């Protein structure tokens, strides 16, 4: 085994998105999903990628069969297994032999380091547990380039009986373990405890490579990982976006930028200039996992650099460092300045300028009052960017005689009693186009189709209007506002499309208004010459 100095220059990153991350409720990888993520993590520069546990499920077993043909540039692949069973040796433990029958360079074993678990979970003695650790590590040491021992429940075990925990470390080191990873398995350890224990172990075992594997049950997994590095650990295990069982694992999307930007400790294959790939990696892994990144997630969330308060926006436009601890672009993110009833003139002028308009203070004040009025009525304009764009375009078009001023001045949905022909709704819409009113009625079962039919009839009456195709719409959520309701729908893409928001008298009325607004948004884009066909739903 090498000396601690062998890892002193870089922090080693070990990703367990494919194994611990698979324990997230609602995530179920296919073999192709795992192969895609492996390639993403290799391109990004993760040192070690834990692929799964061979023999424990059909997906992992099929994955390991396919890995021999996979060529990677930066990462080393790892397999996961428990140490051999009580009363057995590796050579006669069929389950253990299946687990380690893999063609990867790294084998990660987990073993018991807490005397309570040794006695009650394994139902054996401390002495026999040491034999299991030694034999398992020794067996793998002869067959793999690198052997990592995950010390399960280490911090709880150390606090309960440090002598037992330290004796297990000695046995693993003696057998040839390359890394000893201290696991906060139930996520209950606090940073001060991690710091004290890691410092103690580094002094007692100066030639041992220590790492940490932290769970997030106290919301401390990233903090614990960072203080472990401060205390001498050289290896961090975690997952992309912090996914994992219960409350998740240490979030590598926070750990990595913290190491690089706050500590100037770059991992071996992720230099500072490559950190701008972070958000793309986070988004791509989330897409493959069919999992949504929380918008307020540090560094890579959509709202990580979003400023809503008027005072904050005014300040950040002049001095971003007042409210941003790093430059958003450093991690591949972007600043967002949504408008709402908390906004001020500076925010409005900045938004309008980004849309290609120039306004004076009086016009900004008028537009701001309109925005606050709509927000006061229940619209979420800070989230519904498409609705906000519609409002601004409408007001700006009142000044520009080259663009038609189009507005829906009346919309109504009547829910009908059950009828033999299945008609459920009667709808009517009135639209103002440069002061001229056109009107339409339609009957049917599907509110989306009814909005489409009404808008088609209105455009036919209007005459010289751009050809507009109704965009696909997806309900994101519906909120009750007492006697009224509010809906948010996504346009074009159920996961990432822009939001439209509407408030109505009932759920049917609210959704109908959303669909009408979606058509208006598409028509506005057509008026401006923006290409919309790639998003259009083909009727």
C-alpha cells in the first residue's frame, strides 16, 4: 500500500450515483442508463465510479458483463460487495465469489466497525469479524488493482468503542486495503465530531489513506465531507445531485466546487477551468435518472443564482459579489432576475432591455404597477416567464404601431351536465386585435382542444395574422386560492418548457385560460419571427 503522500496533491473523488443513488425512491436505472452515466462521469473527470453490486440484481449483473468492452479516459470503475459471510472463507462463500467475479480495477468491500452491529447484526464476535475483514481484503488484494474498505457505521462505532473500530482499521491495513473509508451510515454525525475523529485517526495511522462516505440525514453530508478533508482525509464518496436512500448522500455537485473554489484543491481530472461543465453534468445525470434537481440546490439548481427582491436585483446589477459568492458561469449556471410584486424599476428596465426594448423611468413605473397588479391577483410571474413575456410584449406593442396589439378580453367555461353525446364544456372567448373584437364559441370534452378550436376561429375572423400552431401543454401544478384556483403549465416540454400561469374561477376555467395564453405566447413568437415549429404539437 502506498503512503499518504501519494494522494496529497489531489482529493480523490469516488462516485456512487449508480449504486447508492439507485437506492433513491423513484429511481430505477436500466443497463443503458448506467452506461450513459458512466460515460458522463468519465468525461467530467471523476476518479472512481462505483457501478453496482454484481449478483445482487439482474441490472448490475448484466452491466458488469458489458463493461469489458467499455473504454474510459479518466475514470476507474469499481464494484461493490460485503466482506465474506460469518463462518466462511472467501474461497467457499458463493455469494462473495459472485460479487467479486468482475473485470474492473477497483473493488470496494464494506465491513462492520461497530461492536453493536458485530454482535447483533452479524451475531458473531469482534475477533471473528476481524478475521472476516482480513480474509476478504487479502483475497481481493491479490485480484484487483485497488481495494477500498468502507467502514460501515464507523462514526457510531468509534464513539461507542474506539478500540474495536481502530482494531478493525489495523486489520484492514495489514491485509492490504488501499483506502479506509469512514462511513456515517445513518447520517447522524456532526462536523465537529467528524473533524475530531478524522484528526485522531490520521495521527494514529499516518501512512493510511482515509476517505469519508457521508449520508445527509442531518443535512450535514457536504459539511462533514469538507471538514474531513480539512482534517486529513484524501478521498470523498458521494453522488451527483446528492441522490441516495432516505435523505441522500454527500452531493458531489456541492463538494467539487467547494474544494476547487473555496480550498483551491482541484481533483486530479477536474481543473478549475473544467468546472463550468458541472451544471451540464448535473442536468444530464438527472435526465437519465428521470429525477428533478431541486431548484434551490446549491451551485447547479435553477434558482442557485436567482435574485427576486428589488433591492437585491438593483445591487447585483452593479456589484454581483454582494449577493453571489461565486460567479454563476464558473459552475456552468446563469444569473436569473425574475420580476414580481417585490421588484423595482431597475429590475424591470433590465428585463425589458433583454427583450430588445428601451423604456424610460415613467414607462418602467407603469409596467411595474401592471406586474404588481397581476401578482396581487395571484399570478406567479417570477416563475411563469412566458406569462411575464406576454405581459411585457403586450404593453410594448401599444407603443409600436408595426405590431398588432392582441389581448384576450373575455374567456368563459361552463361545465355541462352529462349528455348522451359526451359534451362536457361550453366555452366562449373574445379577443381584441388593435381595438377590434372577435368572438368564438366551442363545445366539447377536451379543454385543450377547445382552446385550440376557439383560437383557430378567432384567427380566421381576424384575417391578416401569422399562422400559429397551438403548442403542446403540460399541467405542472394546480393550487387552490380559496374561491379561485391557479394553474401552472409548461409549454412544449413537460420537464423543461417555459411556464404559463393563470387564475380562474374553477380548475376547468383556469386550465382553459392557461391554454389560451399558451396560444397567445406562440402567436407572439410568430409575430417576432421566432421559429416555433419544432415545438408544435401535430394535431
